[in-house]
C-alpha cells in the first residue's frame, strides 16, 4: 500500500518539472506527472521485488530520487523532440 506514496511523490515531482522547465506549451500538462508517477512506482516495485522492505531508507530515497533525476531530463527531451518535429513539419508545409 505504501507504493501509493511513491506514486504521489512522483506525480508531484513531475508537476513541478512541467511548470519549472521551458517549452511547457509544447507538451501536455499530464506528461510530467504521469512520467514521474510511473518512474516512482516502477522504482518502488523493482526494489520491493529485489527484497527491500518499506522500512529501509534506500527504497524511499530511490523512489523519490529516480523521478527527481529522470523526469526533468525526459520532459526536456520530449519538448525538444516536439519542437524539432514542429519545425520540420512547418518547413515541409512551407509555413516557415
């Protein structure tokens, strides 16, 4: 049941990343929170399967740290990919 906390922490981190990083108009508002939730929950699940107990601090640090590091990187990468694709499409259509 504590996996829900990892999900919530990931969603909060993802929402913060969405609003703190540039190019937010190029991505949906749910991308960051969903990505953070997935990363936090997947980390918690993997560590649980590996034998970590919820009372150990490593499972908590990893479940918060992984989304904290990877979510902003992924959000920036997705935004830049979208920006490049939009520019390419505008060029192909003769708009820009």
